[in-house]
C-alpha cells in the first residue's frame, strides 16, 4: 500500500516537473525539482536507499507545443505497405471518424480517433485529394502533426461501382439470413463497408 | 465495477479489432478496378510456418499459406 502511495505521489510530481527537468539516463542524482515531502518520508522509511526514479524521469521531455498556432497541419498518412503522405504540410484534412466526419485544422485539440470506412480528404489550397479508407486510426498531436494510419486506402477512381452494388446486395441478403452472432457481425460489416463505398462514389 | 460504455457490435459478437479491420480491408480490395485489384491481392497473402512443440522440442513445421478469399 505504501508502494502505491509513493508511485501516485511521484507521478503527479514528475508530471509537473517534467517540462523543466532534463532527463539524465541512469543518474543516481535526484532531479532538482522533486517533491521534498516524498523524499523526506522515503528517507525515514529507507534511509540507506536512494529514492526511486520514476519512468517519467528517464523519458525525453515532450516536444513543446508552439505558443502560437502553426499555419499548416503536418500530415503523415501511412499504410502497412506504403507511406502515402510523409510530413506533408496541408491546410486541413477531413477524416471519417466513428463519431462522424471530423475536420482537422492546425491547432486541433490532441485527439485519438478511430476511423470507420469512409472518405478522407486532404485539402491543400484549392487542391483536394480524396481517399477511401477501410478503417484505421488518426492521432492528432498538440504540435499540429496528424498521424493517420489505415490498412487500405484507395483513391475513389479505383473503386468499381458495379462490384460495390453486387457486394451490398449480397451482404444485405446475408444479414437477413444470418443465424449466429458472428455471422451477423460479419454481414453487418459487409453492409457497412459497401454502403460507405456506395455513398463515397455517389457523394 | 459495472461494464463501461457500449461496445461496437463486432466486439459484442466476439470479434477483435484486428479481425474487423482486416475484413474491412479485404472487402475494399475486392471492389477495386482491375489492375489495382491484382496488385492488391498480393498484399492479402499470408504465409506462416506453424510448429507444434512436444517435450520442449519443435516438431516439423507446417507451412501455411492462406488464400486471400477466405475470411
């Protein structure tokens, strides 16, 4: 129980002091802005041992957030087999999050968004590039960097509309005739993905 | 502690996120136009070598190559 208390204490301390403290790896000296009440109670309990280091003191400090909002968003869009966009500076991206289409501008609040099958569009000046994303995640960082990862992302022109219609009909029928939970889930996924592709092609 | 927020339907049915994500990707790949479809079928191939262990020693490995059409 005492161990838990010391961990909780030091976590809140190092969170506050991590911005001013530079981590020195494997140093046995204490960071200068450590909680003195913690150190004192530690010394009372275990006077011959150094107070413990916490993981935060070994980590590099987080990159500082610029005080003024940058004018451009830096996008890294990666797929398992290719890096689609790497460090590209754009004005805005619209991502298909599970909570709806989310527009990301520079200075967006740090967010982790799960993506659903849908269109992702990258806006650069008057140039808009659209991709259909199968699913994935988007990590928006405080310094206006967006990391978007997807398993499959294709430009809309590469999708075959007749296949989409066929797939939609097939999965709607499977959904109606499914018996086990797993079959229902698979059919439901099929319906969702094909409807999203349909909407993407016609929208 | 009571269970937390509503789970997605696929997790309620016992599927993991990775399975869900791979199914979505496979469905999208199936709906591509011709040259892209052939290229993408390469990406779907999964090759793995499976060895069962007995008495602390690996038995003969089985090479498995899953065809892309199988869910």
